[in-house]
């Protein structure tokens, strides 16, 4: 894709050089399939190269082993024969269902194929060499990689001693911040930042900046406060949601960005085309199963708390988590442990440069976590 004259002028005004134009065009053309890693590719960073054994335990990518709920599967099956049509009405139906549940106007909800695309596109819209991308360290890296790819400045802010986002430091990180990214619960740590702190950041961030709160894992955290009511109040805020996690649709790609319409318009222009009809009907059906979130949260919490209690029993240090993953300190290079676990046919997640001895582990089924325990004891012996 070639940028038009007006797009080039706008980029030059924002501080990009002509050398950035090609990469910017690549991002717009590619959508979520980008060379700096999309959600699926970030998951692949946790995978050892080569095929996994058929009996492998795959707890490396924050996926939900339960998959889509039966209602979502039925909805997809029922629409497959109509897949030759774009069926935009199914996207509108999903948009309206979610908007009603979040008490937002439909115009405040933008459906996407997963939540990586709106994250990348917001980076395009709100960051530049003079408008930085501010993020936690450790944090989910896709936005940071997008910013670096197009030539925007990136500022990393370490978590607090309680593993929450340091909202005061994030607010002060750069007076010219363009986009401040806060994942809650955080990826990779699974730790929570309070509603009070998020509101403080929203009210004290640099003028003109946008706060993005990624709620990909919020359904796993019972009682965690969403920020969608602040969207309804027309704040400078974007809230992301995905159906990849609790709803078990990582391979099906459904998500939304919620913000006031003028904010959505600034980054929606970087995308085009119909949403996958299978994911739209599956997401809509999932939202209408009233017990789904509570039931799945309870099942995951029981397995997570059992696993964390086991880590306590064996004196392993970990970061307290309210999500479907946790970070455990191996006291040696985490990559060595990841490779050793793979030899036991247990595939766990990756490390982060700021915490090289910590590995991320996804909470799988009870049977999978029993196999994790056995392999981890052997590897750590």
C-alpha cells in the first residue's frame, strides 16, 4: 500500500521522517499480521521450535484449554454454510450485545479480529518520535514492538514492589506521552492494579495523551473493576477486550476496542474489511451465556490456587496472580528451565529481559498442572 499525500503530510507533522513511511504503510496493509509480532506470534515466542509431541502439556501461551463454549460452537456451525457472504449484520449484532452489557452506545464499541489489531492501530494513531508509548516492565510487548517498528519513542516503567503498575511513574514518564498502555490484570505477572490507581492515572496523565487499559484477562479476576464506565463519561481512554482468554477463542479471533467515537475514528481508519463471521457469532453467543464467566473463572481459580499452594509447599517464589497465568522464579536462567521442561514434554511460557530468572506458566487443566508439578520438581531438583 502507498500512503497518499495527505497521510504523508500528517506523518511529517507528527515527527516521522520519510524513512518511516514504508514501515507505516506495512502496518496499515498487514493489519494484525505484523513483523513485530501480533498476539499469536507473541504466543509463539513461548514455544520451543519444532513440533510438539501429541501428549505434550501446552501451558505456554495463556490459552484456555476449554475452548469455545457449546453455544458458541453451535453458532459457528450454524453460520458456516453462509460463509460465502460478508454478513455485516452479525458484527453489528455482536457490537450491540456488548454495548448493552457495558452500558455504552454501540458507536462507542468497535469490533476487531482479536485485541492486537486495535492495540497496533492505536500505536499508529497516537504515538510518534515525539509522542511516546509508555508501558510497564515487565508487560505485554506487542505495543512496544509496534512503536519501535514505526520509529516511535518507547518508555518502560518498572512495576511497583507489589507488582502493580506504578501509575505515578507512568504519569511522569514523559510529558509528551502519546499512548499510555496498562494491562490489567497484567501480562505476564497476573497482578492487579487498583481502580483507584487507574482513575488517578487517567486524571493526571499528560495533557493530550490517551490511556489504554487492556482488559484481556479481567474475566479471570473476580471483583476486578472495569474502566468501561469511564469510556461512557467520554474520557481520553480506550478499553480493550478479547475473547481469546476466558472465552476460549484464541484461534478464532474476536475482540473489541471501547472508546468515544472520535478516538475510535482516529485509529479505525487504519483498518478495513469484514470481521470473520464465525468469530462474530461465537462471541455474540458467548456473551449471552449468563453463567459462563463465573463458571469458568471458578474452575480456573481452583486449579490456580492449588498450583500456587503447591509452589508454597516446595518453597518456590512466585508473583501472586489473579489471572490464568503466573510468574515463578527459577533462581537461574529461565531459558534453561524452559528447555529442560520441554524435554519432559511440558511447554511453559517465556522470560522477560528485566526478569531473566522468572518464567511464565499458564494455568491449564488439573491434569496438565499435575504433570507440570512433576516435571518442575524434576527440573528444579
